[in-house]
C-alpha cells in the first residue's frame, strides 16, 4: 500500500468515475506487487491480532472448562480446585484427562470428556461420575448439530441432557442404554435421532471406561463409597438433601 | 440506481436545503435499494447458502444478519478506501484476502473479548466468509464509490439481508415449531426475553419447515409474494401517473 508513483496518478481520478484510469494500475509488475502487499498487510494484521488475542482466548476457554466441570457436579459436591487436580490416564483407549473432585481430600467423583459421533461432526461431552459409577451430570460442551433440531442436547435449550443424572451401567440395563427408537430408555427428538443416539452412546462408553479403569481414575484404593446411596442422588444441584448428605461424608 | 428515487418515501424531501437534500435522498435511495429494491436475498438472490442454512428460527436469522451487516460495513469501507490503488486484474483476490482477514479478525476478537457473544454467534461468523454478497457489494459498489456512500450501501444491504433472514426464519419457525424468536435472550441478553413467543401452544411441529426443503419452499413463496406486491405497486403508480396527466 505504501507503493509510490502509480497510485497517485489514479488517486486524482474523480470519485464518481466508475472505471478509474487503469493504465498505470495495469502495469504487469504492479499486479503481483499490490496483491502481495495486501496479503502481507492482512497476514501482518492477523499475526498481530492473534498475538494480542491468544492469551485472552486461552483464559476464556479455561473459564469455559472450569464452568462446564462445575456444571456436571451437584452444588457443594467438591471442595477442591478441579482445574488443578487432573491426571491423564492411558489404558487401551485414547489417553484421557480426568479431573478429580475431592471432598475433604478424598476423591468423591471424577469428571472427564467423551466424544460422540454426531450427525454433523463430533459432539464433545463432559460427564461427572461418582465413586459408584453413577452419572452425576452430563453437559454437551461443543457440537455442530442442526440448529433447531439436534441442539436440544444443550442444557439451556431443553431438559433432555438432565435425564442422565443418577443413571449407571446397571440402571438402566446395558441393552436399554439407547434411544427409544432402538428399544432403549432415552427419548430421541422429533427429526433428530442420530444426535441423541450419539450422546447416549458416548455417555455409555464413558461409563464403561470408568468401570474398566476405575482404580486408575480415582487414584486411590478404589474402595466403594459407603452404602449410603442417597448421597449422590443428583437431580437439581440446589436440592438441600444432596448438600447435607454430601457433608456427612466429611468425617470419613 | 436511477429508478430508486421513485421508491423513496416522498415525505420531508422538500423541507431541507438543496445540497443536503441531494445527499440525503441519494442515501435514502441507497437504503431503499438495500432494504427492498435490490434486496440481497429476494432480488439479487445472493447469499442463499447461509440464508437457507441458518433460517430455521428467527433468532438465528437475526444473529446471522447482524454479524453479516457489521462485517459488510467494515469491508465496504475498507475496499472503498483502497479502490484507487487496486489493479482491476487482481481486484477479486485482493478483496477476498481483505474479507477473509477481516472475518478472521472479527472471529478472534469476539472470541477473546466478547466470549459469551462468540459462543452464540461463532457458528455464523465462520459462514460469513462464504457469503458471496460481501464480495458482491465490494465488486459492484465499494470498488467504485467513496467511503461514506459505501458504508451507507453496506448498512442498507445488510439491513435488507437481516430483514429477509428474520422474516424467513420467523415464517419457518412459526410453521415448523410453533414459536417465534425462541432463545432470543441467548443472543440479545435477558432484556429481550419478551421477544420469545409461543405462537401455537401444544404444537407438534411441522418438521419439514425446519429442514432444508422447508427453507426452499418458504423462500420461494416469499419471493412470489414480493413479486405480487411489486406488481401491484407498479400498477398503482402507473394509474396515479395517468390520472395526473389527465388532470393536467
């Protein structure tokens, strides 16, 4: 853009003229040079903006992760900083980053991400599981499903995703871990079966992984939680019973 | 461009000084062009891909329209300000580079500093790059006109695009799911919760209207309606002109 001589000739053209004097601009050397300068300026601006925005984007995404981690746990379930307490486990599947929810130092649940194969691309799901392998909560964090059809898997667009809370591999039975169309327990949406099917399958897969690598995920002896099963009854996070029951575990 | 003065509202035109009137009426003409006469969707039939893709609800249409309008204003002004330095032979790649860089900049800045808005609009912003209407305006208008006029043109065209998307999305949403502006508060903030209407309670839904075929159907019917309205307006105008001639 800082190019000399040629532009000034065109610069004095009357503004209303639909075709500015093209003779100097048509010079063969000018075309690649001008395009190159524009590309250089554009990439320079992009590089500068990326540098300026990258830390803010990383921070915003970390906040998102923290928020989605907190969402899949009942209120007051954990008293530790989840983002700082994670471990990556290997095993037969892909490496998996597991966040540990502790209460009074003891691991009371784990949170990890699973991915379902949706209609229009991968569906990223965060799920929380308690020591007994019961789902504490499920949230879809990223997807590209059809707006208005498949996006009812988002928690703020419908109650569907809350149906997972309290479910485990024994309840419902493995065969019924499917959408109703496939003979299972979970509703599909009108016009969108692939999306909920993918989410149900992914959550089931996550529970199976927990069952297979439970000790590794929990990082301790893997002793079952006390028989007090009311503790992890999730449902609404504001449920008073949940909070009180959680606190009773402290002395352990 | 010359036939637009007839469509501009005739009010207030005589009230202001001559030079200001000329500029104002030119700009009003540009706005009328964008909103109705040369509407991107209904007349130029550009940008149909993002139009059909996102208009499954009025809220989505509004989001896409607003995002496109803001990019269009900046890109038009940018193109207009360098129009005399761009060699005609390489103008298209030049404009494409500018528009793509601009959209990426908007995407990154929104993601960094208006993260919540980005979560709602993120889907639309990526689609703007493939919106041929942006390149169309750069090519047809901004590359030949001054900066200010290009900005006005962008506002008009963007406004017309937004209007078309909201109307199309609204029609499809009401017919398809029985609601209007559902989850508008996610896009505009909690203050706009009053927009969210359930037009037909206990509606089972007419799924096809939300799916792509419904988009084509609704768009076709709306284009036909627009043509009918146009024809009727033209006939009225002709009749008025005729009676005026007879009176004289």
